[in-house]
């Protein structure tokens, strides 16, 4: 079996690929989940809070640094789940 033929995978809705008798699951299922983004004002306020939390976590609260670092990756287009995570850190 030619390895180039095995690894060629179409970008369509393929869910499984037969690979030497084993099934490899396609991980491109995120298109089915719709994320509800926040309004612009709420997005800006959450960005502002995340930056304040980042400063606080670097200076005195190292215990929240991991959660704040994750939230820093989500400030470009936060959704409702990210806002809930931000509220959880603020508690």
C-alpha cells in the first residue's frame, strides 16, 4: 500500500479513514458547534478585565495564572462560555 494514498484525505465530511486496518477519527467536527459571540461592549469589558487579572496574577495571585493565561488566548472573539469562565475566575 502506498503511503501517499493513505494520507490523502478529502476535505469533505469524512468521519473515518481506513488506515492499515485501524480507524482514525477525523477531528474536524468543530464546524457543527455554533458559538455565540459576545456584543462589542461586553467583549471590550471582558478584554479589559482579563488584562487586569493578568497583571494581578503576575504580581500577587500566581494561583490564578493558568486560568488567566487561557483567557488571554480568547480575548479576540470571546463567546458566552468564555465570559462564564471569566466570571468564575473573578469569584
